[in-house]
C-alpha cells in the first residue's frame, strides 16, 4: 500500500492549492481526481464564464461607442464557433498550467474515483490508463475537496439543450433568442447579463424579495435598475409554478410578487438555484464521518478545517457556511490545511474579509457585512453612499453605480459594497480595510489616483471621516 504524507481527493481550486502548498512545504502528496484537475471553476465555471462575459462586454462596447461616443461602429454578427474556440483555448492553457505546476511541485496525480476505506485510507478505481485499483494510506492527513454540482428542480431535468444548468449553459448549442433564468444569485445574474449582451430576450426569476439577496439591499436595487435598463425582465419575489419542455423551447408559468400568473416562453431555461456538495461514491461513513442534512461535511475545528476524525480535513464547496463556495476562498482554505498538516502556523480563514463579486453588467463587489447584517449583530451603524457619477471617471463611463461603506459609529469599517462598471477590480483594497479593522479616518489618509473610479471609494471614506470634498 502506498503511504504518502497527504492524500487530497479532488483536484479543483481547493484540492490543487492544498496539494501545491503541502508539496512546497516538503510533504509527499498524492492528488486523486476523477475528471480534470482545475475542477468546476476552470472547466465549467469561473474561467469559461468570465471569458464569455468579456466577449459580451465587447459587444456592449460596440453599442456604447455608436450611441454615446459617435464612433460609427457596427456589429455584423457574433461568430459563435470562434467565440467558443477562444474560450476553450483559454481554458486549455490554464489546464496545462495547473498540470505543469503540480508536476513541477512533485505532486503525484492519480486519475480515478476515490472511496474511503478508513480514517486515512483510500481505494482508487483507476481511469485514463491508471492501474485498475490502488490502495493508499495517508501518514499525516486526508483532505476532502470533492466540490459541488448544480442543484436542479424536481420534474425539471436538464437535457443540455432546452433545460440547462450553469455547468452546461455555456456548452449548449448556439445562441438562443430567448432565455428564462431561474435564480437571481450571482450565477443567475451573470448568465442573464451574458445572454442579454448577445441579443437574447431574458427573463430573470428570483424567489427572494430581491436579486443577489446576500448582498446589501442598496446594491441590489442599483443592480436591478441596471439590468432592467438593459432590457432584462427582472422578477424578484416570484416563483416557478411549472414548466413544459417543447420541441422549440420551454413554456413556464411564474407566480409574480403581486400574485399574478405570468406565462413565459423561451428557447432555453437555465436553472441557477444554487449548488450542492458532492460526496457520491466517497463513502464518508467508512472514515467515521457523516454529512449534515444538506450534504456538507462539517469541521469540528474551523481553525484547522479538521473534522471530528483527526487528520481528516475539508476544503472548498464541501464545507458548509460560513465558507462561501468561492474559488478564491478555497485557495485560502487549501493554504490553511496544507500548513496545518506541515506543522506551520497558519491563520484561520476570515470569511468576512473574503470579497464577493458578481461579474454581470453592471458588476457588484463587496466585502464584509451588509448594513442589515451589521445592525442585526447589534452594531451602532453609520453608512455613506457615494454615486460613481460623482467623480469624473464615473461620468466618462456613464453607467451609474455606487460605493457604500458600512462602519461602526466612531469605529471600524464593517463592510464595503460596490455596484457599477469594473468594480470587481476595485474591491481588493476594501478587503484590507475590513480585514485589518481600519477606521474611515485611516483610509481617508491615503490618496486615490485622479481620475479613476476608485476616487469614489476614497471620497466615501473621506466623507465618513468628516473631510469630504464633493459630498456632504
């Protein structure tokens, strides 16, 4: 039986980051992956979707150039095969990069499906030319990083053509003329935005009272206005009653927030109602573990992401909240677990200081508590909201937007919330502000470059510190 120091099951962002860091610390690592290293994020989620959203932004830019700036540009057509080829090339190059990093680090990658046979032992059924069955035992630790899959709705089975999930939406044939998106979280909003940019009629349905319900209410309102301005029919507080798959599309009945029944006909229905952890075939019980009622493996020690079984750790989408199910959070989790197994001091992941981004048009980006969350936790709260159009670069972009800062009265910053163009590139400094318990006056001492959208962030802090120039 092979006995490496560490066995990692799952080669997504959480798994391969654990493997790379553990190997860098001198541990012998085996990584088991039944599909491709890189996981959902690289092959079906973050990377291909953002590639397509970039293409959508270019399409939007042509319209803006013509309508606002007098640039006589026209869009003849979207060459879907060429778009797909560019997306796939980006994914393939990233995939080769991850494989190369693992190889250079000395991580042994086994292609196959893993089943637990004990607290730190694994049986791997080989795939892609690997030996038929291998038994492994970890000397130091076992890391579960098996990820998640899209949730579906009863009676609405995805077929990859008329009914699709976020995992296969980008890979469905061609561009639909109309799309019904079920789910107004980050994933649903991004896909609604993408399809609208490429010319589809889009209806977005969210059961909660507002879209992106985990974000600040003011950000949600601005995002809703921005999407509606682009022609997306946003239906929050609405529920799907039923749907029928036809030869030429889908016909669904939706109960609106006013109690009315709306019939929506679309070429494609995209189900984006969340993701569920994957443990099928893993046999966690053999290791003395159990999943909770939602399928997550809950750590007994969040400081180490270690389960009740010593030496068995969990990273990525297999973790329940407060883990965020975000790729960049899983990188941090992988670093923590690898360093823990190597005996290197490592800080607990501060999920409140992990940025959250929705890559739609307009974008949202946030870190820390919303105003409602801060008040619910008993904080005496002060806030300041600064429109992006209050600074010159915001006028240049001409697409509205907002910066909102939530802080303790006379104290530290609790949350920063952005909506507007390119705000995903502006949230990093706010991660430091929240993570380091800075006060508005601390941030107000630092100068933001002019003219940039980031000036609005600086001005929001200046105003809270009593030094505002363009806002009172």
